[in-house]
C-alpha cells in the first residue's frame, strides 16, 4: 500500500486506548478484537498489505487463535517508520505479578512477503513469534526466529510524502463503479472488500483453471503418443504374415540373402511381398525373429489399447473438470486428491437438489444418508450454515455463502422451514430446527453415513415449507 496512505491512517488512528479481547489469524489477515467490539485487521496478502479498523465483522477465511500474550493488554500507541512501510503497535500489559510488560507488534507491509512479528520491549526488541519465520538458510542477512533481536529489513524504498486529496476514490473490480471514501480507514476497508478480495478470488480461480488445463494438455499429449504406439503395434499382423511366408519358403532361402520375394498367400490377389532378411542369420533365425516381433507387438497392442481407453476416459473427466473450473464451481486447488475421487465428487454434486438464490447464496438439500454425508463433510466450507431438524430424522440442509457473507435472518428462517419439511416432522407444527455454521459440525470417526455432532447452535421453531413455496418466498 502507498506509504502516504499508511502514514495518514496512523495519524488518524483513534486516540482512545483499546483493550485486547482476542487475537486470531487467518490465511491473509491478523485480526485483533477489542473489548469495545471493534476489530483491527492487519491484511498480509501477497498482492497488498495494510491495516484498517472495523466495527462490523469482515468476511475472511477460517481463523485460528494466536498470541494469548496480548489478551487484556492495552493498545497505547501506533506509529509508522520514517523510511519504510513498517507499522508498530505498542501494547502495555500488567502480569499477575503486577509487573509491567510492553509488547510491540511490528507489521511489515512490504511486498512481496509482508509479515507480522510479535516482540517484547526490553533493552532491545526481542522476537516472541512471527507469522512467517525465516532461518539462516532462508535469509543469511536477517533471521526472524523466537528469542532473536529484531532487525529491520533493508530495502531500497524511499518514501515521498505528500498530502492526500479527499475524497479518496477507488474502483470496484466487480462492478467497475467508483467508490468515494471520506476517510483513509474507509478507503482501506473498501479496498479490501471490493478490490483485494475480488482480485485474490480471480487469481485463485485462474490458478485452478490453469492447473486443470495443464493436466488436460498432458493427457491429450499422452493420448497422441499412445496412438502413435498403436500404429506401430498394428503391424503385428504384418510380422505374422512375414513369419508364415518365411516358414513356407525356408528351403528357398540361401544363407546371406538380404531380401526374399515371394507370393503373399494371405492376399486375395496373391501379390508379391518383399521380406527383409538379416544376412548374418539363418533362414530359421530370421523366421523366429519375425515371430518374436509379432508376439511382442500383439501383447503390446492389447496393453496400448487398454491404456488408450483409460486415457480417453481421463480426458473426458478432465474436460468436465475444466468446464466446472471455468464456471467457478471449483474453489480449491487439488492437493492429494486423485482424479477419480474428484470426478466422483463432481458427479455427486451434480445429483444434489439445489436452489441457487443469487451470486451470494445457494441452498443444497441432501435426500439420503450418502448425500447428507457428502454435503456436510466435503461440499461445505467453514463459513457455510448447516440446518437439521431436532429430535426427528431428516435431511441436512446447507446454506452455501459463496462470498463468505452472513445470510439475512429471513433466509435463515426459510432454510429452517425447509429442514423441517425434509424430515419426519413434515406434517407437524412448530418443528424445532437446529442451525449452526459448518465449522462447529463434526463427524465422529467410523460413524455411519449422515451422522454428525454439532455445537454452538441455535434452535428455531418453524412451520415446514416445501421447496416450491420457498421459491415463491424468495421471488425465484
């Protein structure tokens, strides 16, 4: 991020002291939650890095608690280095022995490898932990490891300070419309929501498409080579004919002869065939040589034809996967997942009962135990919502939040009603339905399909609603 914007944000930071309630870390951000229900986000994406404050939760990926040392500490000062994009957050804390401790959280908003480092202030800054650690092997000049003194990175960056012109304007990547911001914090928050997040999603989608297109290209090249090998293997019949004709004409072949001209008895027109011979071999050895080629080509042909069918099957699967990736239906790069497993996963996903509401939400309904298992354990993501009737057997209802946004209460109520309809309590009144986020749903080891446990749930008492009525309620 531009140095002047970071400098202005630091200057405008609220002067009141904030007490830390929790610290959590996700793939692209560190979030510090304060007891006044505000959040400080330190964005550390590979595409950009900056901070912003928010009074409302911002959708990011699944978070992990980190750095309990900062809990109950007070943020007393925020500063930006004079010569680089390094921001320092100073926290004061009194431990159980009434001893004062000072922690400095150093945010290096320097691309391409931004970092956040927790240090303790004594005579010098001693590193406690860091989101990204670097050993001597990674960087001989500068190590980021616990218990080592903190060293500033050496860069060629030279800040050029100038006043900002308000309102600040940025362009949304989704709509292309300009967004005017009256404050620097508003600008940074909107940049994350409408520029950076969408840019990361687009780049991630391109990476997925590129990966599967490369896999498809590899398979097509493999198919081309196998067809060439099959053409060679198709000569097995020619080798057999040569061996049979040599067998008939053994007495007519002289040692040292290089070519045999004979009648091809396998040709209805009885044409003449020329068979090449090795001069250093006897007629019998030449015949056995052609017979050996025939047997080898015949065995190879069977193997090649089998491999050819497998490759053609693989290409069809890959073409289907590439199409799914282009449609945005794949959201993860493959790790250890095999092709046939992913293909089966996509086939299963196509058979599910779905209701696409808009670009943000989609309702998925499982109609049997295997579908319930698939929806909850494979299709769902941590920020999606899960619904199931309480006390009654029924379907798992999944509300997919495609843009990681919180669903409105009306949509949650409709999902609860659908969960009541797709259960044994379909014709009952005031059916209890539990709902929670998928991150709180667990499947016990070796449990039967469809069986899960869950926590942090809420219960709603609703009237069952069929899918047709739900579509009318949603104006679909």
